[in-house]
C-alpha cells in the first residue's frame, strides 16, 4: 500500500467523523497558534528593545565609574580631563568624539503642572552623538554652555505632560527645582522606554547643570562619558584605546579597572539574553498546550481503534500486514496534527498581527515578527506530535489478533 | 494419492480460559481435495469456528501440521500468514464485513492493495463484480445495497486475488431464503467454472446438502469424514 493511497484513505476516514476530527484538530491548532504567536511576540519584543538601543546613537561606548564585576577600592571618578584626553588623535585614533554628561533628578513646573524627571547636563555635541531630533526650536549651543545660560531642551514626554501640546512651546518659561529656565527646543519622540526612557528627560547646558542643578563634590566629575567610534568596525578598538588611556590616567593596578566601558552591543546582547529567556518561557508555556493537543490526538486515535476493531480484523483477514495497519493509523494521526499545524500557523500569525495592532494602539510601537524558523519548527513539531502520540494507538491496532478482532462486537 | 489442497494432521487448539484449559480441537486429520466443495457442520462449541480460523490461516494451531496448497503454514509468523491469506484464501462472512464508507469497487480492490498490486486494479475489481452479477452497482456503497448484493460484493472480493480456497462462514446466515439460494447458486457456479475449492461452515442442512462432502465436528474431533 503506498503513501498516497494511505493519505486518501485517512482523509476519507477523518471526513466520516467531521466533528470529532475537527475538535482534535482544534487542540493542535490552539497549541501551534500559541507557540507561533508567543515566539512572534518574543521576537517582536527583542526587535523593539534592540531597536531602541540602536536608537540611542551610532557606534557609541558608554564609560562609567566603578567596576561591575568586583569592588574597587577608591575608584577615581571619570572627569572632564579624562574626556579631553580621549580626544587625542594619536593615542585614540578610533575615537571620533567624546561627550561627558552629568545626570540628576529634578522637578519641572509649568503653571499648575509639574513633573519629576531626569536632567542631563550636556555639551552641544551630545545631540549628534545621541542622534536627537528636534521637532521645534534649537539645541543647546556653545554660547549657552559658556554663558551658563538658564535654557532647557525638553524631552517629548515632559512637553506632553507640562503643556499638553508639542508645538508653540519654545520661549515659554518653566521652573526647574524652583529656578526659571527658558525652553529653547523640544525633542522628537525616540520611543523605546524599555531601556530607561529617552523621552522623559530634560537637557540643560553642562555648566548650568553643574553650577545650579546637580551638586557634585568634585566639580570636574562626570556621571557618564559617551565615546563615539569612527565606524562600526572601530568600536572594539575604540573600547581598547579608551580603557588603555583611562588605566594610565587613573593609575590602576593590572586587571583592576576602576571604570567600565560598555558598548551599545553589550547593551544589545544583555537585552537579547533577557528577551531570549522571555521568549523561551512564553514558547515553553505554549508548547505545553501543544502537548495537550497531542494527548487529545492519542485519545481520539485510541477511541477510533476500538471503534474500528472489526474493520481492522477484516483488513487483516484480507491480508493486511502489521505494517499496513500501522501505516494507516499513523497516517491518520499525522494528518490530524499536520492540518492542525497549518491552520495553527495561520491563526498564530493572525494573533501576532492583532497583538501588534493592540500594542500600536496603546502607544508601545512593537511589531511581532513571525520567523520562517518558528513556522518550520511548528510544522515539524506538530507533525511529530501526531506521529508520536499516534504510535501507541496504531501499535495497538496493528497488534490485534484477526480472530479476536473479527469476533469483536 | 488424492491431490489434497488442504492437509491437516493432528491439529489441536487449546485455549486458556482463566483457570480452565479448553480443548477446542482435539486432533483433527483432514484432507480436502482441489476443486472440492465441502461443508463443515457441527453443534455450537464443536470447534468448527476454530477449525475454520486455522484452515483460513487466521490462527495458529497449538500442535499438528497444516499444509495449504503445498505450503506448510502451521508455524509461520503473523505477517507471513497475512501474506498467505492474501494470496491463497478468500473469505466470505455471515455479516458480509464490507467497509461501509467505500464503494463496491474499492471494497473489492482491498485484497489487491494489500497484495501490492498497483496496475489494473480497478479493471480487475470491475471484472469480478460483473462476474457476480453486480455490473450495474459498481459505485454503490454497502448501505445502498441489499443483503444479497452485499454478499455478492464480498464474494467478488474473496475471489479477486484468485485464491486456492474460499472459506465461507455461514454465507447465507443473514439472508432471506431467496437471496440465500441465489448466493449458493453463485458459489457453486464459481466452483464449477473456475475450480476454486470451496469450504462452507454452516448450520443449515439445506446448504450442506448442496456440497459434495460434509465434515461433521463434535467435541473437537472429526466425526464422519467420507
């Protein structure tokens, strides 16, 4: 008996019991759809997080004080002179630009609205390094910086909260920790929010922040230093050069760096490993429902074997070998799960799209992506489930004694 | 020396029913000639179903030897027995045992499928159905056929692989007397035209009267073998 015939016959048999076949298939459909949708959502979350990290800027390194792997006694702070030293084109040829920043928490007030947010004291080159877009006004200039000017560029969320609009804000006066600041620009929306909000911030000139908003003991001290490499390929060598220069300047012992250089890629891989775990977790839960669907197949196939005992006996009397009966029942169970798998893929795709729409509508732009891999995996896995859970019933059918089976009522 | 297509020697069959051992067959010696029409009769419990199962290669004898068409089959494995059944034995059952969802043609094709025949199956099935007088019912399903017609489909199915013997278990048992008579006529006609050996297990003395020889079983033994 060849496979084509087996399939035709199996289809006929499944069609003769439409409701039962349909319900069995439904179990697999739900399992596969859940797997596909969950993997798609996980992948989408990953894409969105990596996307927002890339949105921070291009080819950036972040330098922090201290070391995450062990405690360093007396870590020296990163200072403005450290930043200047990194601009040396001979010692650090891979470094394109350096910008230091200090950060703190402030309260911003306009009229009766107030918002607690992060303030970042910056230099003008910060804009290009972080690829900030302005929807209105201008960025902080050198004049602002040297003049200790009381000017502020507002992040998108802050503008929305304080003014309830995004335009016609430039020129207004807001109070930051009680002192008046003039709004000179409004940042465009960067999105993300998964890696610290990039919209819930206000930017002021570095000098202003240092003298009026953030009280540091050391006036030279930076909270974070941004280093831009000349190209994507130069990020690694830039990182080495930065570490080398800082080691020399901070006179650290070998292997005891009192600073940490983090590249965007580091953030991306950290985020990826987190979302990876999330995806596996979601997929694992979904896989359980696929397993339950498989048990459903086994159940139905067992019922079907009992119901068709006489038929099996007859087929054996007419010369069907063990293998023929085995093939017949395995074909049926694999077809059940394969059809379920195909419908499940379509449904899972649909669910992924709907989740994407809902996320979009609720203001978290993120697109679940169904990968070819997960589709292939779901198809193979669901068919395998059918085969696996069909083996026991099929074996039982094939092992029936023809005499007993023919006598069965 | 008669040409025995079926030759059984000391065939016994013992069932274990819980604690009790039941000797369904207690040593049957039997020779059935090629082309013969034989009926097997006996009260219920005499072992005639067991004998038919063993003669039809559906079951193994506990002891003894059994040669079918020159092949010793008593100790073959299950799948080998399936092959023997497929090629050498045609079965006709009391309750027809057709596949309910399949057409007459598909039902008749079934033994050829298990024989691995792929070419000309449909033609042979149609030919067999015409032979039993169902040339106009080819695509009907069992539910659309009368009992007599269903049994004709079963007959067509039993002879489509050109078997050495046809085993019929109460072939007229579920039929009214008129179609029962027609079925017997058809079976006898096939025997005389094609020379197929025919073994009929029956209660009905009208049926056994039409056969050339009656084998009576009692308590697992052949009572009269003429």
